[in-house]
C-alpha cells in the first residue's frame, strides 16, 4: 500500500517582509512535517483558498492534520470577541471549518493540534473559553507557559478507556501554549485527557476513529514519547484509504 498523503492546513505569515514572495506567505512547522514523514506519511501543505470548495480538495489527500496557529474567531461559536482574546484570522477559520465538515462527511481521518484541537470542536458545534485566565473556566494551571515551547511544563491524565491510553500511557507532562480552552465539548466527542484543573487536553470521536485531537504540541516534544500518536494517525488513515 502506498504511503498516506496528509494535508496540513497552512498558517499564514501576515507580517510584511522585504521580499515580495515572503509577504503573507503560507507555511507549516518543519518539526510537524518531519514527525509525519518519520512515521510513514507524506505531508503536503494546504493553503486556504477562495477558489475551490472543500469537497473539490478531498481527492488530493487521505487524511487532514490541523496544526497550531491563531485563535479561532469567536463569532464561529456564537460569541463576541472579548478584549482579552489573542490574534484571530477568519479566512483560515472559514477554510478549516469547511474542510473539517467535508472530511467528516467523507470519512477522512483527522488529527488536531492546539488550534486544530479548538477549531475541530468549534466545527462540530462546541464552544471555547476565549481566555481561561480571565474567564470563569476553573483553570489554575499556567496553560500559556513561560518556559520555551518545547519544554513540558504541566501534567495531564489520560482517560482510562480512551484510544490515547494504550498509545501514551496513564499520565505525563506536556508543553502548553494556549489561552483558549474547551468550554463546551461538541456532541459526539469524548474527553480523552485532562489537566489537573479539569481543562480538557485531548478528545476523540465517540462512535468511530475519525477524530483525535490534543491541546499540546507533540511535534515539539521528544519523538520517542509522541511518535506513537503520529503512527496511530497513519494507521487510522490507512484503514480508510480507498484502494
């Protein structure tokens, strides 16, 4: 069987650069691309486009990875932006929301990371805390860590009967670079991990293996610890690939 092709939705460099072709450039993190390649997948960067419907893009890839990036725009989950919310980019939001719904309908597996975890929840009908540190979220852990982004800073516990438990174990430390968090988990999703303050750190689809998402950045952690997560994604994609 051929290697699975994984579409990685692009972030966009919005800061103007001196070189004209770097202005508003689309990109994906090299550690993430390496993690996919190392675990038997072929990653391709998929920039947002206004010239094609999501369904037209589906034949180009076997699985979808939604990586980190700016905060999802609150209007997509029915709220006004609070003064404390960080940067948003609604063009990427609209693109990813349509892709997620098209992939869900077509039965293509997805993996969400950080922002990807959040936009998946929004696409399926869930809501977010815009800033856990100032809203009534119950969060008391430093989720927007001050340590370097590749350093694991707080512990999470994996739900006993989750699909993540056999892959990653019962409990471990993760890196944490987010202000937003899950307020209401979308219908059809199950929590797969939580921090000590109760904030959901991972979820998965209830009735199938199409959706897995984590709030931390596994691509920046030790490969020996996080590669099982990426290998599992490759396995899920292969099970759903068309001959």
